[in-house]
C-alpha cells in the first residue's frame, strides 16, 4: 500500500496541464469497438486501472486489443465475435466495466463469471441484474444476484420498457446494450438525465438511437461499425485541479482539452454559483463530444445548495466540491445525493469523516452533507479507503492544510488519474 505525505503549499499553482482521457468514454470506446464490425482506433484513451480491466475482460472473450499508452486498437468481429471466456472476467474496481459488460453478456449465448475487488463486491448489482433477467438472461450470484461474484448465461432476450429508480448511466447503458441484441424495442426511462456518452457513441458507431428528454430507446438487431474515437480529457479529473486552482492562494492554471458534455458539467455550474474565477475557452466539437480549455484563479467563494437534477451531472465531483465548500464563506448544502453511498466507497461517510479529521465543519445527512465554510484545515492522517476520488480530494485539501498530511493508499488514484501527483508537481513547479 502506498502513502503520500503532503504539506501546505508555500506558493501558488501555475501553468497548464492536459488531464488524461475521460474514463466513461474510454470504457465505451473499448467495449463498442469490441462488439463492432471492423477496426476501432482510439486516441486519448485513459490508461487507468479501470479501463485496463475493461480491455482485459474483452481480451478474455477473444477480442484482439492492442494498447500502448493512450492509443488503443480494437479488432472487433461483430456481436458474434465474442467467445465464451475460459477464465473469470475480473472487473477490478470498475463499476462501469461490471454493469455495461453485463448488458453485452446478456445477449451472448454463453456462460461467464464476473468478479471484482472488495469494493465492487459491496456495490448493488440488482439494479442491472433485475432488468436483464426480465429480458431473458440467466443470472445467478451472491444474495440472488445482488452482488458479485455473478454468473450469467445470455442468449435470446426480449426488449423491455424499463423505468429506472436511479439516474444512472451505467444502468441505462447496460439495458441499451442488451436491447441492441434483443427482439423488438428497448426503452429506458430515468428520473433525471444521466451522462449520455453511450447514446452519443452508439450513434457514432452507426446505431439508431431515439431520445426524448429522459427516455431513450433502441431497436434490437442493430450492428455497430468500427471507427476512430478521440477521447477528450476527463472533466471529473479536471475537477480536482479546478478546485486546487480556486483554493490554493496565488494560483492561476489552465487545463486543456476537457470534455464539456452538458450531462457532465454540473461542476462548472457549481463553480459559477460559488463565485470561482474561471473561464471556459476554445469550445469545440470533437467526434460528437464538446471540448474546451479552462483557466481558473484563486477565488473568494460562497456556499451554495446542490440538489435535484444537478446531482447526476456532478455525482463524481462531490468529494472535491466538499473540499471547496470547506473554504467558502457560508454554508453549502448537498442533498438528493443518496447515490454517493454506493460508489467506490460510501462517499458521504468517507468525505465527512476525513474532512472532519482536518477540522472542517461538516456533517453527514441521509442524502448528502452540510458544510459550513471557511475553516483553517489542519494536516492529518487521511485514508483514501481505496477510493481514487477520496484519495485525490484529500490530497488537494492537504495542499492548504496547516502542517503535514499523510494520505493512505494512494495507489487507488491509478484507477482514473495515474499522473495526478505528477500534474500537481508540474503546477507547483517542483517537477524534476
Ligand atoms: C459512469 C456513471 C456514473 C459514474 C461513474 C461512471 C459511467 O455511475 O459515477 O463514475 O461511465 O457510466 P452511475 O451510472 O452508477 O451513476
């Protein structure tokens, strides 16, 4: 287990970086390439542990995938090119791999076993196993298919109209991927719009997708055609640097090439509401996904309320938003965010317990948290609990804390941002 010691920065963060590729888009590019006919060439791929788990799983199903850094080539052979794996499909720490892959496996006429790490074993899978069973897949698993390990035998499935209780792109994508292999039409309705990378990328791969507000449908029997995919930088990774730029005194940093899909830019709305001094520049469209550069400066921030439809648009950013809120004047209330409890860790508990250790005035609520700003944070021993975003959020908090902080288990950060500390060093001017 690797730990990291950090102290309060003596000077501001300056300069510019490009964050690594978007995790959600990288996963989808590999999976869609694997089920498509012909070659898919990906650039800007995130070589983080989660996306490497996706590659390994599809290789075990007989797909040739070559990966070197951020370049990946996938030699898809169509839906029927996937073979029954002779080994267990290990998803590591990745919920996206688990849930989207189950949607693909639901329509494949073979047996497979899906397993992950101890965090995955705690995450609810009935939100996908239930609709997939109704579509006709045979699924078994711990607590009747609620948790991994899961076994699945796919085959002839039927379209479904599924009303999801949660706004989850993983659930929506899983069902749509099963639907593409099913008889008839499949529709997913969600309570608020979750990220729509699946819809956009399926269209780019030649699939017809019908969208109407919070409802999305596909007809079964559609094939995907391999293509080139450019993956923009991950706004969820950029969020840590945006927050660092806002809270570390005397900072001004540029983050280039960040994906700004509107289903992901809740963090931008919150920064505006909090009064963060930032600019979005060079907005452009790359492969059906909007991209921009950000410039952020040290800011005086105010507390805000974050709730409702905004939550799915920033769900992964809440740990770092809590750090920003601890430095804002006034109170920040985060509600409607029960989903935080079923992420890589229970992020209500982990954020609140770790920021409390640093002296923040923060309390957990059943569906979020309340943070009263502007406490002087104190260095402390902080645990990532194996959750990449907790490790990064606490590392940023440590940069403004009095005294030394040690962050335990920082290896977890490799899941989504393997070059995180290199980028911090670059911006603080201590790069070798
Ligand atoms: C993701 C969807 C979100 C997000 C996760 C990635 C995806 O999860 O938290 O990091 O790529 O579809 P949910 O769909 O479960 O909300």
